């Protein structure tokens, strides 16, 4: 039977895989990008600047930003899985 640390390691590795899968498939539509842009400008008390770049109906900047967030989450989950695995090996 496996110990709880092994299960936690496997779960975190699975979470990392899901995050990286999402990072590779996430796309932000032009409409969503404009909504975010306007919300950000309103929060900062500025006028929105609508200069953007899109490809196939997807906003490049916002898509890259979302991909970076999902990649960071995946890296954090993988680091946590590696830490748990290391603890498991050293405590055995």
C-alpha cells in the first residue's frame, strides 16, 4: 500500500500536467481582450488604449499572458511534487 506522501506527489504531478496542458491550449478572444483592457484602464483611472495584435480571432498579448500564468502554476505544482518526492525518498 502506498503512503499519503506518494499520493500527494502523484496528485501534484497530475495538477502540473493539467496546468501545462491548459497553457498549451488557452486562447483569449478579441472580445474578451477588449473587456480586460477596458477593465484594467478603468481600475487604473486611465483611458483604454485599444492598440492590439490578433491572430485568427485571438488576442496575442492576452493569450500569452494567460499562457504564462498557467505555465507558472504548472511549474509550481511540479516543484511541489518534486519536493514531496524528495521528502519521501529522504525519509525512507
